[in-house]
C-alpha cells in the first residue's frame, strides 16, 4: 500500500483496473474504510498516470493484511453498529431453532390444566365411575388385622401436622404416621422424576416428567428373568437405575397447610395416568386382555388434615384414543376426631395393600408368560369370564370320528345321465316302489336276470330305466304304476 507523507490526513490512491482506493488515517472516525471514487484517468486522459503496482507485490500486500482488510468491510456508523448488535443476538424466530419445540409445561404453570385435558387426562367432573367402584370402596373400608392407632397416637399426629410449616415438613411428619412399609423388594420413592418414561407418548405430550411426592412398587430385580426394561415402555421409572421401581400401582401427593389442594389433585391425575399407561403397556406386551373400565391404580392427596383417594383407569374414545379417568373413592378428615384419623389410616393402608397385590399379580403374569416356550406363547387371561353366546348349540364332538372307517372315498367320474321326456318324469313317491320290486324275495331268480338285462340303473337317481330304439325312455316305477 502506498502511503503519502501527510500526517494530518493521509490520502493514498492506487490505480488497479480503473478503480481508485482511498484510505484515511487511524485518527479519523471512519478508520481505513474503503471508498470507491472515480478514476482520474477517466476524467483526465492526458494526465500522467501513476504506475500500477506489480501483481506479485499486490498479492504480497493482500496476503500480509488479510485481517486488516476484514476490518474495512463496513464503516463504524450508528446504523452499522445497530445491525451488528442485532446479528449478534439469538434469533428466536429462526425456524431451525428447537428451543420452542423442546419446551415443556411444568405442572405448576397455568397452562398445565389445558394441556393435560388435550392429552386425554380427565378431572373428576368429567370422569366416569369405574366398573369395580363398589368393590374398591368395600375393600378400602375392610377391617385390618393389626390394631388401629391409639388416641395418644392421634394426638401426636395432630401435633405434628400443626408444626409442619411447609410441604416438605408435612411429608416428613405425616408419612410415617399414615403409610405402611413393606419388606425388601417392594420399596418407596419420594419426589423423584420419572426419568425412564419416554416423552410425548400421548398423555404426557409437551408436559414435564411426572414427579409424585410418593410412589411405591416392586424393584427391577423382582421381575427377573423377564426383561421388563426392554419389553415394556414406561415400566421403569428411573433411567439407568438397576433398582428402579417398576410398574407401581399407587402414588400420592402432599401439600402444606393452607396450600392449593386442587393443584395436588391435578398432579395426582397426571401421575395416575402415568401408572395406568405403563400397566396397559405391560398387558399389551404380554398380549393379555384387561378389563375395560376396571381400575387397578389408586392415588391419594393430603395436606395432613384432609385425605382424598382416587381411582384411575383408561378408556378408549370413539376415535380410538385413550382417556384417563380420575374418580374419587373416598374423602376423609384426619384431624377432627380420633375416629376420623383411624378411618383414614385404615383406608390408606388398605389402598397400599391392594396396590401391592396388583403389582405382584402383574409381575407373575409377565414372568409366567416369559417362561413359556418361544414357539407356544399364548396370552394369559386376566381372570376374564368366558362370554356366553346365545341361541347357539355347542358342537357334539364325542362321536365325530367314531365311524370314520365305515366311509369310503369315491372319486367322481362322468356318468351318463338320461333325460326322460317330460311326460315320463318320475313321481315323488315312486323311488321306493322300484326298490321294493327289485329287492322283493318273491321275485324268481330268472325274473331277476331278465330285469337286469332289460333295465339299467341310473347312478345319480338310483332308479331303473330302459332306453327304447326310438330314443324314448321308460322308467321301471312308471311301468309298475300302469300295471297297478
């Protein structure tokens, strides 16, 4: 680059193919920005021209100042600076940006209820009672073998509820005084997200992963040798956990004193739908039928003072998509009286026992199915009674093949079928007469021989006929009728 000795304002011009370049010194606001100007040789053709820079020297200058040339692309103006800042920011409207598509709706947001309904999760108002509702209510109200909590235990419970100042404290202080614990292999989990549940399988579209305050079920080892993690979608609650809970049938939600119990109810609806979905996937994996409209999954909500128990099941709509029902079974007040606390304690533990029975029953069905030979796997009935078909008599197969040795297979062969004139067609009751006349014991052997030579037997009808020389046909039974 050629630089003039003027220090205040250096103006350099180099001519290359009719284009002149002007650069300014660093102290100018527009630092060394290229400006296209008219070539002086075009306005003054007779003027002395400055020799052009040799190509090799120009290439050397260009190669030595690539970075500097990049800074000369645009002037430092307010407009260009605003454009630069805009380009540096993330374009949220870019269609290639997947931040919007991966966004999930948290259960604590106002959008959750609408999205849950779009996913087929119904509230109690829209839900229908399960077919086995009365059985559930009787089962939960059944007396327990163990002694009910004493009045002093009730007083202690009321005191602990009063001292719980938030949701976490309420879980800690009341869970041990309400819930039952089981031996090894059937465990509990508190406030853990279902990381093993696939996203967007229908009921959880666009929603964050279910994360109940309480869930209880069998551990993965209890299902061996059945590969539950490979065969059933949504069965494993916690990803990459060899001791993850599998296919639980009960979950629960707590709220602190004075908190919104409707939010707890909504969470229970979502978590119950997750358990129902996984159970249905398990039945489908083993090709097992399930009782439509029957609930096997229960959830509960409590704030320490009130207890609500719900039944959950799925039913198909007319369009074939599942809807997840949440129907109330029982609501109780735990702190008003000793009797109320005992009743809630009993029903909640009965719900736990029932869920445990269903978990083991489902596990046994899956393991039995898996142990069958691979070439003879058949669906395992879930105690579904056989349907009776009216107006149909059962087939009697007792003697179906008893006399099969008496039958002979006869290959069909072409048989000449005489066509008698219309006037000589057989009468309906004449077939038996011909047979009687041929088989009668009073007919002499000579007459029999004559008959055989004169009359021919029609194989198709079994009757005897004689074809005359003029082409007409006479039937044996017609002749006998004339003699009669």
